[in-house]
């Protein structure tokens, strides 16, 4: 018997193309197809597809730039383009498909709520926060509805009492009076704006100048990085935690800061297990 065509997968043969198609549709026996990169033609083998694309110039460049949409026929060409245009994704989040300008910016992104969630709870109101620095800011600014008496002053007092070796806190000649406010008057007008007598920054309104004077901008540095090779000083505990979380001085891992922040603030443990 003469058979006109056969199944693309099994050994069965059929007397017509239609019978073969019905069989392959019913059993899912269609063979693999290799598509042209450009047109709609399909082939039974990759070799046939490659030969078609080479003959017709239909082959698409396969090597992509890591940043822009350009494609290249060789990896060497792609590398040359990325080096020339600074398009390498050195600081790239693969989960979010985002590129960052620096390693620190990438770390901050990876340690944000986008990737970390909100796993740090306030010990008083149980508000869900992203990090130790976020919890510190929440308490230092008096934002906790269940701990109105807790602020940057009470936190510094508590931590400095538990830090006799000054691992984190600075030794001050006089105790800071956070209740004293600097009040600028109209005498600060220099003819064109209101000028800060400490840093000489200029403001359009007297209110703006007073907000500046009573911000942390001119406050005494209360904390320092526990890394002896790091000279960074900080006005607020939140700023110190933010510095440690960035791992910029490689003193401790982000995870360790988050693990100990509750006990650090409430005094249930030595200072981050370091003192």
C-alpha cells in the first residue's frame, strides 16, 4: 500500500495529509518547529532554519545590551557597546529590573520594604516598620501613640547610661538641653533674606529660618559609629542605624542590626551584643 505522509513523532503512516494532521492533532504528535528570527516561516530542524536565515539575512542579533534595547551579533560587540556607553548593570536588581547609580543605592533598595517587607515592630504600639532606622525615627520624633514620653532625648539618656565605655554615644561636656529653642528675630534680616547666624544659609521667611534653627542641622552630635576606623558622627540614633544598615564601613550586617534593635532600645540586652 502507498502511504502519502507520516506522523512527525511516531512511526504511523497515512494515505493523506489530512489523515496525518487529524492524527497529530488528536495525539499531540506534532514535531518541534524551529522558527525564523524575522519572518513567520517554520522548519523541522534548526539546521534548516539557520540555513534559511543565513540565505535571506533574517537572523536577529542575539546578544543584548544590559541596559538599553540594542542587540548585537556577537558578545564582543555587545561588550564594546556597554563599556563605551557605561551600560553595564553593575548595580542591578534582577527582581525589579532596575539599575542603580551606586552600590549603596542598590543596597538601600534591597533593604527597603520592597524586598524586606515590614518586619520590625514598634515595642509599644506594634506598628510594622521596615528597619531599625525606621523604628528609631518613629520613636525619636515622638510619633508613637503609645509612648508619647519617648523621644530623642529620653532614648539618648537611656542608651548613654548603658554605654559607659562610649561604644555608641559621645561623652558630652554639658548635657544637651533639647527643650531650649533657638528663636530668630527680625534682626536676622540681611536686606534680602533671613540669614542663619551659624551657617549663613538664607531663607525667605522668618518661620523657615526658625524651623532650620530648631532642626537637627545645628544639634550636637550625640552618637558615633562603633567602628574605630570610621569617624562618622550622628545627631540622631536613626542616622546611626541608617549608617550601620548601609554596611558602608563593613562593621556589621544589616540583618544583625534588625535582630537586636528591640532589645537595644528597650535595654533588655547589651548594646547590639557588642558591649
